[in-house]
C-alpha cells in the first residue's frame, strides 16, 4: 500500500513538473511575440506621426492658395464680385 502511494505521488509530481515546464515555455513564447508586436506598434505610431505632419504641411492655406493659383489659374475675386447669400 505504501509503495503504491509513493508511486502515485511520484507520478503526480512528475506530471506537475511537466506542466510547469510546458507553461513556462508557452509564457516565454508569448512574451517574445508580445515584444515583436510592441515593436510593430511603435513603428506604426512613428509612421502615423510622420504622416500627420506631412498632411498638415500639405494642407496649409499658403500651399493650397499657391497650388490654386499656379495649377488651376484661380484668383481671389475682387470685393465687388462677391455676393453674400443669406438664408
């Protein structure tokens, strides 16, 4: 009886140690994946900031007015030609 009990305890101990090894290995793999995803997130945040800066540069009033004048031959109408319509 004592020998059977020792065998069962040893088997449970062995199974428990295998579970610890497996869960530690999985945790390490997930941590490596997490670090990779955080790196991608940081790179995307950097690119997003650069794109926002580029968009604000392209959308400045001076740039739009210059483009309208040079490429579309648009001009600001004289004050007498402006009609304000009120609802």
